[in-house]
């Protein structure tokens, strides 16, 4: 894996929420993202399918937690909307997975830094009371 990519994909304990299930899911998301860094477009396509399925389950799981149900209505709506945006990005990326590799990887790294990590820090930590 190239240096530039590995720094974005490294799991950091600063992302822990304190909820074991959420944290296990998030670690798995990072593992699945690192599987995308393959030179082989077919293997990228396969990894992308697994990632989409895992994310769908993960978002549904969070949204059914008692701590999610207990959020103020506006906050719950914002959290749900961010799940939609994250899911849409990954679905879009899935259709571009066989296109220009640099472009694809650039978009993914941007996704991790600008969308996924802030979501975990600002939204998911609240589910575990942090
Ligand atoms: Fe999450
Ligand atoms: Fe979330």
C-alpha cells in the first residue's frame, strides 16, 4: 500500500466510542477500506460490495440502538442524514471503482478524512455517551 494511503487508513484509538459493537464495526470498516487499495480492479469491485453491505448493516444497527432513539429529534435526523450521505458516496464510488485509479483513491481518501472520521468523532461518539 502506498504511503499516502496508509496514513489515512490506519485505525486510531482516538476513534473509539466506548460501545464495543460500534467500535468493532468501525474497525471492520477501516479493514474493508484498506482492502480497496488493490491494483486489481476486480478485487476492488469485490471489496466494494462487501463494504457497501457492511455499511448498510452498520448504519441500520446504530439507528436501532436505544441510545439513538433517545437522541433529540433534530440530532437523530442529522445523524440519519449523514448516514445517507456516507452511503451515497460509497455507492457512487462503487460505480467508479473500475475507473481511473488515482481519481478513485483520491476520492476515497477525501471521503475518509472529510466525512467518515468527522462522523465517528462528532456523531457516533454521542451514541456511547461521549
Ligand atoms: Fe458508525
Ligand atoms: Fe453513525
